[in-house]
C-alpha cells in the first residue's frame, strides 16, 4: 500500500490545520481542548468548536482564565475576501469594544457593573502592549465571500459564515455553563479567532464604485447576532494560519494584562469597601452570619444570659473615621462588648477576611431612623 498519497491527502484537510494550530498553542504554554461539543440553541443539534485554548494564573484569591475559542478552516482553491466600508466610530448600533467576561467573584462582579470599567480595561491592555487582540477596527467589515484564486469568481460565504456563527454560539454555550460548573472564584475572558489556511484579502469599497483590494494577515470583525433571543456583539479575529504564531504573542500579552487588570480592580474595591455603602452591602449578610456566635458568646460572658441581640448593621463614621458595628442593645451592654477581648479578636478576623479591613472599629447602639 502506498501510504504517501494518504499522508498527502490528509494534509490538505482542515484536520491537519487544526493539529498544527493546536501544537502552536501548546508550545506557547496554552492548555488545549480539541473538538468541544455544544448544543445549537436554534436547531438543537450537536455542534463542535475546533479548539478551546486557555491560560490561567492565580491572582490573590481567585483565578484568571484567558480563553481562546478557535475555528480552523482551510481552502486551496479560494481566498477569503473581507468586504469593508468606511467605519463610523459614532454609530450607536455598533459596539466597537465588545468584551465577554464571566465571574463568580462578587468583588469583580460589582466592579464590572460600573460604567467606567470598560474604558479602563482597554486603556490598561494598551499600556501592557496589547494591540490586535482588542483592536478597534479601522474599517467596517460587513460581508464576506470566498473567491476563486485563479478566476476571481465569487463562490459563497458559507464556510466563513459557519466559522463566525460557530464561534459566537460556542462562546454563548461556554458562558452559560460556567455558573453550574465553576465553584472556585474565577474570572474568565473570552476571545474568538477564525484561523484560515488561505489568502485573506480586504476589499475596501469606496465612492465612485472604487474597490481597494489588499492582502492582510489578520482582520477584526464586529459580529452582531441574535442568540437565545438576545442581541449579542462579539469581536471575531480573522487570522491567516501563517501569521498565527505571531498573532498569538498578542494574546499572551492580553493574558498578562487580564491578570494585572483584575488584580488592580480587586484592590480598588477593597480600598474603600467599608466607606462605600454599596460595596459594604455585598458582604453585610455574611458578616452578620459570621458574627452571630462570637457575639452570642460575648454576651453570655458579659451578662451571664443568652440574650437576643437583634439586628446588626455596619456604618462608616466619617466624623470619627472608624467603622461602627451597630447592635440593638443598651449602652451598658455595648460598652462591655467593646471591652471583650475575645469578641474584638473574632470581629477583627471577620472584617479582615471579608473586607480586608484592619482599621479601627467599635460596637455602637443600633440607630433606628424612624
């Protein structure tokens, strides 16, 4: 049997491209999962994404995951044409800076609900040397075509369209599964890449029927799609297979930037966690729960009775520059609690664990506003 013809044939398939791209990822320190399956939300059929690659790093008490979802396509006869037009950076219908994150860490979740975080994220990434991975497109890619390499004849957009939709749906699937799958505190950031073993050409359409055609190594496309009846925007990074090793360096920089950014975001939360009422509220129920037994034992030591101490609330006193732990007890009992070494030690440990607070605090009479 002449095995050479089989070896030559398999190298012409997308499977061999998938292997090559997977090896590049592994050699550069990415963990790689091949042929990840998911259920299409519209057809209910089982689909797959070629590669899921990720890097991780423990930051403080949580793990940062930078995840790449990669579609691999190959064609020998055709080129991939990106049809583009001038971009309107102020178009309200286009999100030029989509970012897809998931986190089960309350601190990070709170911080990314603030309107200013996205601008800070892009600025920080740029300062860390991230370029194409988060680049704002300089043209608007609005359509695609496969075109015959020899004749220039237009084929169709099916392989390119399938690559885009499979990436977006795979991302939606991964995001929807994390809540039930991930228990340890973490932050995930997703990027979508369509790697093609073919020439990649930008065709920039301008006025007067002018078309400028130029080969490119990569192209950022902002995709808009309806998934699970919700509008979704995502950045699809088209990359020529030959340029992938170099482009991947930018995603290594992105992982470093992700780690340092979320580290900084976490520190910013705790810097004034007990001086900001909204931040304080995140752990207030857990604080009450953890304080229940130390406070009960302290009251028994001080009053020789197991007394119901009622509601407990936290309040930052700007005037005294200290944290007040308000308890619905009389002033005499409150004064004795402030002298209870065991309670003070336990409370200090709880505050440090939840809020990273090491400053001054005291127990105070619960204030009823009306």
